[in-house]
């Protein structure tokens, strides 16, 4: 590969003979850069990972790329591949395929997760190959997202409200003022559709028709349960604060009895639901491949900035 060139690593299928759930992945590019991936991020990448080696590393230098997979019991498996760094010149776009096997180091300690319940309304119909009932994948998407949208019917008309949420076990927790129209409707038993979307990239095709986005989404249907027990309320609100900023729940003053009474908290079951993921490049028609414009993906990420103290 050439200095300053994009090196593309294609990772093949991962097989675990046991029932453990894979929990994370990492790629050590051999130049001091180590990338860590959640299950959702790894899935969205669709097996394609790129890295640019900086100029000045020296012609003929070797870099060992190490891919590591970790499952829920802490077992790891790695695959290594060496690549030489060429001197400056025409950039080289390389591909390497690694297929590796994640072996069980001990008997599994947890049963596999039950799949999400698929129904007539929850099953993915458009591009069903992008749909999934993988509960672990749904967990990963929900745990990364900060906002959900609650859809319900009020006085015969659809209403969709964005709100913060947190996943606690197999429920999505939302909160707000007891007088809020949406929470009153859901607490009274209105059917709800909760959607969560993460946008991972803008897909630029050669034809206007085939522009798209890469995304990860969860859609859940059900009837919410109002949480009235003070201890349960405190626990799920603490989880929400922790999601907003990990560690914050340990330093912020917890809600007092009056604040708890002034907050409605609802739990939406994660049962009848589905996942949909789009990853990869544009899907241009064959006759458009020679059209004189670029095609590719613009990655999008959500990053936390530096804390700004305000007294």
C-alpha cells in the first residue's frame, strides 16, 4: 500500500459455535491507531473498514493489522495480517479478506436472546433482506441513540412526538409532565409506535434516483405501562441520567418526592418490534456506471463536544 493511500480491509463472516452474544470488535491498524466498534457499528460497516497510513512512515515498513472479536463471556479471537508500506506515488486502493472463527473458551453461561416478535405490522416489507429480529442488534441501536419518536392517534389524527429515552431491560423508558397530551394518552392505553433511527452515511449515486442513506433503525409497537412505584421510578430515571452522560447519576442530586410526583414515567415493551439496517454504497444501474460523476458514501457520526461549564 502507498503512504497516504486508503487501505480497505474486508472482514468476512464471523462464526461462534456456542450461544454467546458477540459484544464488541476492534481493529489495530499497526500504526498506533486502534478502532473499537460496538455490535451495531460493526454490522453497519457491512464488513468494509478503511484506514489511511500517514506519509513519512518509510518505504518498506511493515504494519500488522489485528482484528479482534469479543463475546459476552470475555473470550476473544484475533486474526493478523501484515502489509508493507510503499514509498510515495500513485495511491493504492487495496483489499484484503479475513475470515475468522470465534471459538468458545468455556461453556456458555447465558441462554441466547429471544428474537423480536414479528407480526403483520412489525415485519419489514420494503427490502426485507435489510430487516432483522435480532434482539441484541436492537439493544445496541437503542443504547446508542438519544432520541425516539412516539407515534399515536389523538382525536382521530396521527401525532408524532420526539423525546429522550433509555432502554432498561426489555422496555423503553420515556418521561415528561403528567399533563402532557402524549403521556396522558399513552398512560390511558393508546397504542404506540416507537421509532429510533441512527443515520450513518449519505449515499451519493450516479443517478439522482438512487441516492440514499445508510441507517440503523428500530420500530416497536405496543401499549405503554405507567410506572408509579417510587423506587422503580427512581431507578429508571437514574438510568436515563446515566445515558445522557455516564457517571452523572452519581453526582447529580436525585429527584425528591415532589419531583417524582411531578414526573410521569412510562415503559414501552420491546416485544413486537423489528430492526432495519442499510449499509454500503450506491446501487446504481449498470448503464449508469459510466455516468461522469463521483459515487460513494459520506460517513456521518454523532460526537460529544467538550463540556462548557456555566457555573
